[in-house]
C-alpha cells in the first residue's frame, strides 16, 4: 500500500507538472494569438496601402493613356501638315539656293527660309564664323524615301535583312532575297492585322475570367463574415476556458482566408494588368493601322508585331486558382452536455457492516496462482450500492506477519475485485476494510495449498466448452451482479485470459491510450499507441519486436494514430486522426505514402477488404471511405444521424468472407453491416447492459465462421454474435476485467487480442472457433 501511495503521489506531481505546462502553453497561445492579431492588422493596413497604390497606378495609367492619345493626335496633325507642305518642299529642293541653319555640318544647296536668312548673313560677316558652325536644314524625306541614301526612293525590300532598299542599296544585298516594297508592306500589314485579331479574340475570355474570379473573391469575403458571426455566436454560452479554442478557430479562419484571398487577389491583379496591356497594345496597333503604310512606320509596326506576338502567347491565369469554400464544422451538443456534467460530488452510501465478500479466493487458493475475491458494497438497509469510488483496502497476512501485495479493481457499479497471489502454502488472514472498517466476516481465515494433478485437470474441465459458433444462452460476468450476494462455486480466475502486456508509460512495451489493434498472418500483433505517437509490434506470444513512429504533422510522422491494419502485401496502414490522413508504411516501418489527405476529417479505424482496398472509418465525418492503396477514392457512404445508413461517431470496421463491411456505430449503440457499395445488409444492437446490447461499441472482428466479435466499450466486455447478429456468448474477462476496450482483432493462431485502453495494456484471450 505504501508503494501504491508513492506511485499516486508521483502521478499527482506529474499531473501538476502537466497542468503547469498546459497553463504555460495557454499563456503562450494567448500571446501568439495577440501577435497574430497584430500581424493581421498590419497585413490589413498593407493591403489597404496596396489598394491605394493600385488605384494611384490606375489613375497614372489613365493619365498616360490620355497623354498617349494626345501625342497620337499631334502626330496626325504633323502628318497632315507634312502632306500639305511636302509638294512645296520638293519644289524648293530643285532651287540652287541653300537652306542654312546654325550647326556643325557643311553647307548644301537650297533656298534659306526667311527665319534663317539673317542668321546666315550674320555668320558670313562674322570674323569668327566658319562653315563648320552651320548645317543644312534638310527637307523631310518622301513617302518611300530610302533611310540610307538621301533623295533616293526605296522600291525593294530585303527579306533577309528586313529593310527597304533603293537602287544604291541593292549592291550590298545582291545575294539576299528581295521582293517589291509594296508587296512587303502589304504582307506586314496582313500579318499585323492577323496578330491584332488574335489578341482581340482573347479579350472577352479574359474579361469573363476577371469577373468570375472577382465574384469568387466576394463570396469568399462574405463567407468569412458569415462564419465569423457563427463562431462568435457559438461561443457566447460557453465558459472562459473555451476562449483558447475560440481564438484558435478565429486565427485559423483569418489565416485561411488570408491565404485564399491573397491567391485570388493576386490573380485579379495579374488579369487586370494583362487586360490593360492587351487593350493598350490593341489601341496602339489600331491607330498605327489607321495610318498609311510607309517605311517610316515600318519599325514601329515591327515592334508592335513583336509585342502582339508576345501578348498572344502571354500566359495569364484565366482559371480560378482558389475557391470560395470556407466551412465551419462545430459540434456543440456533446460539448454542452459535457460542460453540464462537468464535475460531480463523489460519494457512496456503502457501510462496512452491511458490505460482503464472496468467491473461492475468500477461503482458499493455490500457491503461485492468482486468486480473486469479489466485494459487494451495500447501504445501511442492505441494498446494493450501484456506484463506485468507495475507499477499500485489502491485506493478506502471512504466518510470519508479512503482507502479500494485491490489486483492487473498481467496476464502477458498487462491486470490486481484489486479486492476489500467495507465494507459499499455509494459513493466512485476509482483511477487507471499507472506510477503514472491517466488512462482514473480516478478517477471513485463508488456507493456501499446493497444486495437485487433480487440480490441474479440474481447471481444464471448468473452461468454456461451447464455441462462440454455437448458440447458447449468454450471461453476464459475476462482477456486474448487483443482487443478493451468493457464494461462487467456481474460481473466476479460470477464464479465457492467456496473458496481458503493458503498463502506462512511454518505453517499449508501455502504452498511453492505446487504440487500434491488428494481427498479421505472419504471427505479429500491432498496437496503435495513440498518445505515444507510434506503433508497437509484438509476437503472438507477447514478445516485443519493434516500434516505429515520430510525432509530427509531416508525411511519415504521426499525430495521434488510432487505427492499424495489415495489407496482404505486408504494408502497415495507419489511421492518423489529428493529421487527417492514412499513412502507409512497409513491414519494417519505412514510410511509403499517404492517402485521404484533404478528404478525411478524423480517421479512426482502418481495415482491408478482400480486393486489397483500404477501408477508412472517418469518426468526425461519420462516413466510411474506400480507397485503392494508390490513394484513389473508390466510393464513400454514410452521414451524421440516427438512420440505418447514418452514423454517430463510428469507430472501427472489419470485413467478412462476403467482402461485407462491418462498422461499429459508437453513439448509436449498434453494429451495421454494409455491402462494398454502401447498401445496408444488417443492423443489430441497442443501448443497454443486457445480452446483445451495447454501451458504445468500439472494436470489431470476424472469425472464419462469420461470427462477429465486438468490444463493448461502456460495458467493458467482449460479446460474440453469429453472422445474422444473434447474441452467442461473452469472452470471459472476469479475472482481469477490461476498462474501456478499444480495438480488437483475431491473431493468426485463433486468439482474441484487445486493446484495454483504460488499463494501458493489451490482452490476449482464448477463443474456440
């Protein structure tokens, strides 16, 4: 008892440390949330500044467009003036008098205009003047004037050099292909017109895409506002301790919205810029085409052609790169009920004077073999108490005065089990105290004898003779009997338990909240050790073999593994509840891939059908998914509710020889059988403690005869049914009672292995098929 007290003290200190850590984490999360709120405000300010800058850039762009149109008009005016004055200028070119203008070029022929005549005369009479300080004001070139030779008219076009040629240019392009200039100009115009048409054809598509994506962005914003209201209203009637979760949800909403909004806004900006570039280029090209084709505009048109060619192939994100989905999944009914039931006054009406003990272990036992005593607590009137948590103590005194250790198990129904082992024969005393007072008949005289051959044979005769495959009347184990106490005629230790493995801890062979169980054809037992973020592997005999798994949220890591299955290929399939995907590992524990990411919300159990497909029970989505090992979804069925094809927190699944899927429906207290296509075949079970009833079923397995074995979590038992759902029997677990069993499987040698989650161990029981 002193050791138990020290252990409890240590556990209490650990719990206090964990509480301090949680407090620190809570303060840290609050601080992080404030930082993220500040960051979000900064991002909002930055976004507003960017919007303001973007509007300014739009205004600047409109001003530039207006300036460009003005320049275009000026250019047209200049062209008109040139067309009017060009005949007179050409006539003046034939005159012998030079036009002179200040500069540093030579003097050429031509008549000086009136404005330059005075300057020319000044230069001629100045002693410092020279011919280098004057230049000719040349006449504007003709329509098809050669850009290389003044006064020459281009009549040919060099296709190799892409330039116009006069008669003086031809010798330098003797070997190059040439075409008439008019033909080249026509070809360039035709090509430019074609490119313009291609770009113009893209504008309606881009405009439609821009409108569509803006609409998605608006819907996303509306959804964000709506969900924020839902979050606020959902938390109004909850206590302060839920503020952390509320903050996390709001933070997740803002981050998710920010990411999606950033993608859509960037796409809107990109399309808007692209649309502006296309429209500007089209306008410029249309204006260029409106003018007369000539050598002077050839370079501009070539540049426009190159630009339009680039714009035709410009990759713009016309398809939405995000969606407007922002959904809130919040289940408050169960939480409200939990808060309503949060905290209770623990007491019992049991009194020692009325409480009694029974069982063969009360008077005699065998050296080295566990013995059991059942204590039934009663109130002052002799009525059976129906709640646990009474303070009991039990001691076995040896002849030399030493005390034999034992363990008291509280069944939470007013009955208790004291299990002990005496190492040697002799006469002993067994003291059973309730609230430090001896119960009826305590202390008891206990005789311990050595085992005899007849004892061994009688032990075998007492084992269950009928297999679960044969119908027989089921009965509850003695620990749940609350009626008038009576003396047992059979030692409850002689049940179906073969061995148990594990205690609470983080080392090899230790567990913290183990969940799923699987058994391979190669003689291995696999345990999903949920809170230790790993899978542990044992032999059928309980020998530890290996473990693998690392905590984390990256592929190949685990964050609360709950389900485990073995594929016919030997791969190990893990349901990762918090990572919301199913991981696939090799038989050596090497990560190979994952499936269901983005589809699953809370995968709890996994199984494999006869086609090698992976069956996933999604506890949160209340849906069963069927995948190929490659990750391709084959089908899914189920939704939240109480209907035949609905679930309320489904846990695990198994597959029978007909390839039918058997699912435990936790909160609906039933087991349902479906075809691979999701059609209901069979449903059995109801809420209760009787034969064939359930209080939240969890693990499930099927034997070679089609019988269905179900772990009954709330009733802490294992029930066996035939293939049609008729109750057959129990697995006898009274020697070492279960406490919240979870996953369940059949080993390759025909035994039942179950995860005894509340006792932090797994147990293997005999099962006669």
